[in-house]
């Protein structure tokens, strides 16, 4: 298959929160030792509940945050600690689709100006060339007829149209990789599948790689080839999409699958077994496995003593759990 487009090794991102007693620094461990790969033209999903660090992981990979430790290799180049001025080429090769489309769009710019901005920043001086690229971008995301949209402001668009505009801006330079951070979570259910289909069409047409960040496991089977389950700043399970959904191994992954709504009306009122409690405080995570305070399979003297290793239980199915140690 050749070298991956993206290789992330033991990536960490800590935020300094405050200084404690006697000047000791206190850190929030937002991303704590994450490793993953992304092939050319592949979509992977990063799945976990709110606060697990998945958005911070995406922004650190994009180098919007400076990594604390680890390595990020993109297309054979180590970009982990490149200076801001040396990352301009990387900005052209990557794109970001934000969760809140209205908040991501400048309200004082027209659609034309929003799409022209990355072209101007990256040195495309010809007005005619910029116009052609803007029109092509709007056609790609199906904001047509173009004359009905190009001079509008974001508040004049629906939520789905705003997200299409965000996708057009993220892909107007035809990047090799796009990070889609919960791109459908703020949209109506009827619009979500349209946006996911649009991203999938762009992926196939331009051989783009996509990192799909979501808390909803139910959408991943339609839009990813591999799933990484994230809990408390760590990847605790990863496998091919069909393998993970059919054969979940980590207790947390099983809990996530357990809360997916069941379309069978006969099961509507069945109370499902969902672990109690809240995710740990990432300023002082628990010893051992970070899921052990909520785990139904907790083994005293094992799970609360030492952090479990990541084990390949079956081919390409990795689990960070003492049940398989």
C-alpha cells in the first residue's frame, strides 16, 4: 500500500492550566500518547464522548496547536515542530470542516469573498483564475445555481447550505487531507446524510484522506474504513469499521454501541446497561486504566495499578485493556 499519508506517533498535547503549590505547574492532558495512521484516499473515524480530546487531537494534527511531545509525519515530512512561517505549504495540503458552520463563517463577508480569501492568501493574483476556482468550488458542493448564492452573506443561508460553504472553503485548494470535526452534529437529521454523502463524493473524486471526528458511532459505518475509539485523551481500541462494530472488545466501546438508538419498536423501553459515572479529570487521571472507575469488568489490583498496553488481539484489531493482556 506504500507509505501512509499521515503518521502520528505517541502524540501529546498538554495545556498549562495554573501553577499549584510552591509554583508547581498543573497541566490538562488533552491528548496523551495517541498513535494512528491515515492512508491516501482513506477515511478514518475518531469516536468518543465530549471532552475525550478528539477535537484537540484534530487541531494538533493540523498544527493549529503546538504538540507537547510525539511526532506528526505528513507525506514523508516531519511537521511536528515546524515554525508557523514554514507551514504555509501544509495549510494548502490540509483543510478543516468545523462543527458549527455559522460560527466558522465571517458574517461580514459574502460567499464570494469567503472563498476568495484562501486563494488570495496563497498567491493567486489573477482575478479570473480566482473566479473560476470559486465557481468550481460552489458547483462541487452543489450550491447552485451559483448566482443565487455567490453574493449572499452567511446569515442568509440555511444550516445545511452554511456547512456546504464551509466544505467548499476547506477544499477549494484541493487538499490531500481534510479534518471534519463533527460536521453534521448541529444539522437536522434530514440534512446529515446529504453532507456525509457530499464529503464522500469529494473524497472519491479527488482521492482525499479524511479524519472524521464524531461522538456518534452509528454514522461511522457509512463514512469510514477504520475506527479509533478515544477515551480520556487516549486511543483505547482501533480496528476496521465492520470488524469493530461487529466485534467490539473494550468495555467502553461496547457501552458506546449500547446507547445507539434501536429502530425496533419492541426494544424501545428496554433499559440498557450503560456504565455509571463521568469521564475522569484530565488534570489528574486515575492510575492504571483510565476507564476502570466506570468499568463493569474492573479487576482490583490490576486495572487500578498499571496502565494496560495496546495489544493486537486479532489481525489489525488493537485494544488497550487488561482483559486481553
